[in-house]
């Protein structure tokens, strides 16, 4: 069945009309990388796409024209490459491909572009790319995590916020499709901190491979996850994302 929200399922005249209506374009930005022994390697892509589609449907119901561009699947996961199943672009290639995708969308007449990011490792290269993208296009393209600034602590028992493969992501995948989660998650947890107290408190930062943080690929408390938490979190993210992307002030701000 045709999905009216997805760029790749629409016909050229339909996309032309969306551009003429000044539609919002979401680019789901994920990753293919290990997520511990219990979650699929496409977790970040699955969640970015899922939340983007839910938010887009709500926006469409409110009369806001919107379309979801093809997802950016393989991204910046260099820090996971020593774990099985992980795939990555180099940061330089990632930045170049993102710039060209945004440029192509703009050539088609769209002026409201939001990158819906589902992976923390993408944040730095996205922000670097936007320095060039926004100057070239002459309008702001936004980096929007699908969590959209939601305070996650009220939803959680053992964490205060999302950490890799922990209570949040495991809960979300349980809510999305329980069959994708290995039942072993109920007994799993991992290191929740960085490699030093200095990094944890924000005094400094650097690059580490993921195994410097965790042996099993998990950071956080997967064992505390539940489908109910995932449903509640997804609802909160979706509500906030709709609020953010529906705010016309975003799209009138100069570069």
C-alpha cells in the first residue's frame, strides 16, 4: 500500500506539488552498528524512521505539508567498527554525502529541511556539514534528534537519559517490534560512563573505540527496559517533534 509520506513512493508531479506547498522535508538519519547482543544493528535507523513517520502523519493531519526523504542508513559509526556487524562511512565522506543530499533536495524546490538524527555519533559531522550547507543554500537546515529535547528521566527507572543500547533504546525497540529484541535483554547491562571522570563531567573530549567504554556493546541498563516505557517515550518524542517542526519561526530565521 502506498505511503503518501515517503519521498521514494511518490510520483514526480506529487513531489513538485509538495515543493510548491513549501513542505517540510525530514531526512531520517540512522546508523548500522552493533547494539549489544540483544538489539538489531539498524536500531538507530529504525527508530529515526519510525518517529519521523509518526510525527509526519500528525503534521499531515494538522494540514502541514510534509514528506520524508530516503533515510540516511550508513553514517558515522567509526567508534563501533571493532564490533561485528557495524558499518560506517568516514566522517569526511559522511559530510560530503549529506551536503549533496541536502543540495539535491533544495534543487527540487524545497526550503524546509530537517535532519531527524537517531545516532549520537552523527551529531558532530552533521553540525560541521551544516556550516557549509546553510551558507550555500541560504536558508537553515536543522539537525533535530528524534528525541527533540524531551526529558527522559520521568519515564525511566535506572537511567536519567538515553545511553547506547540501554533502558531507552531497548524499550523503544520493544514498542516498535518485540520480535527484534533478544529476550536476554532482561539480564543485560553495561558501563554507563566514559573512560575517565574528566570526560564524564565534560572537562574534555576525545575519540575512543566503543570497546574502551564497554565489553558487551551496551552502555546503560537494558534489563530495566519495557514495552510500556517505549510506548510512552515514543509518544513524548513524537509530540515534541511535531511541536518543533510545526513552528513557522524556524523557517523564517536567516542564516
